[in-house]
C-alpha cells in the first residue's frame, strides 16, 4: 500500500464509481479497477460493496478512509513544508456561525491581501463538529469556543465575546428570578451559546417551556423581534442586524457574560498557513 493507492481509493469514494474516478485521476477505468483490487488483496478485506457500477464503502473501507485522509493530508503538508515556507494552496478553515458572520470578514480579507496564493475554504458548524473535522483530517484549523482539550489541539486566543440575552423591545426586564422568558430561541444542540442559555436558566432554577431551533442568526433575531422568545448570543452579532432597535438587550452578570473564541489546530500539525493566521491574531491582541 502506497500513497498513490490511497489517492485512487479516496477518488473512487468521492466519485462513487470507478468511471467517475478515472476522469479526474487521468487513468483508464481498467487501471483504477486493478489498483483497487490490488489494494483489497494487500489488505485482505473488501473495501467496497458493489451494486452494479456504483460502489459503496464497506465497513473496512470506512476505517481505511479515515487513515487515508490523514495520511494524504500529512503528505501534502510534508511536500508544502519541504518546497515552500510561504503559505500557499487550499486552507480548510472552520468557524462557528457567529464568528464567520461577524469576526472573519475583516480577518480573512486581510489574510487574502497578504497571502494571495492561499485559497480559503470555509465551513461552519458547532465546536464539537469542527473539532472532529480537524481530527478526521477534513479541516486544517477552526475557530471554536473554550474549553479545548489541550492534549489534542494547539490553540491561540482569537476573539473575546460579550454575551447578552435579546428579546422583543417590549419584553420586561430579565432578572435573577423574574422576567424569565418562557421560550428559548437557539441553534441545534452543540451550540455553545445554547449551552450557556440552558445553564443560565438552570442556575435560576428554571427551564424554558419551549425551545425553538433555527439555523441562522438573522432568523433567530427575527423571531426575537416578533416576541417568540429570547436568545443568547455575542453582542457583536447585533452589529449585522438592521432591526436592532426593535430588540431589548439584557446584560448578564459578571462571570456569565464572556466567552473566548480560539483558533485551534491538531497538535504538532501546524503549517505555514496556520502559522500566518496565528501571527495575525497575536498581533491584533498585542495592538
């Protein structure tokens, strides 16, 4: 088994068939088929379940795919490190929805001006999903909230966010035991802001009667304006919302109102692209 075998294997997985993989690989179909069968013979397992011309990953193939992605990523990093100390190539970056919407436009614009040979590919998700994608070799780095397991990731501080609760403009004051919103508006489980709001309720001996799950901050804020419930989010997100005046903002007590966003990457797997972004973030904090 060599890297070319793994490259062919991942191409077949990605395209779903030998025919589909042969074109981007610039190989004839018979060669791709032979290489896949040789790889299966070498490993002593079936990597695909064959249904006509379509191929579906077998359980052993799924296991190999995880290792193949990591090995090919490490191979690319090794080639990049040997041939060029300058950032170049695809930079697979992850971020939470709020960070991508508010904090990253200026950062990525500055990064692109400095390093035009880097092509940034951005994916959004919650911290657990993004961290898992880094460990699976699908992302190079990601912006997530603390806490971060130090044994798995290196990190650098990025953005210190103030968290607030927002509701409709006519919502009564939200206090320790009074004015608790009956409905909570939040992202799916795994969102750190949802977790903070659930903890906020729990510390006050209550839980919302209903949770409305949405997929974007503007939809979330629109529902808050309409009086459908309250949401917790970074204060910075409100700068992008044109109907901000139709919201009431309820500040949290000290100790509950801050959340640090950090840039993380797999431990001992940094690259010139990550180092360049890391230096930009450190310089912004120093300034």
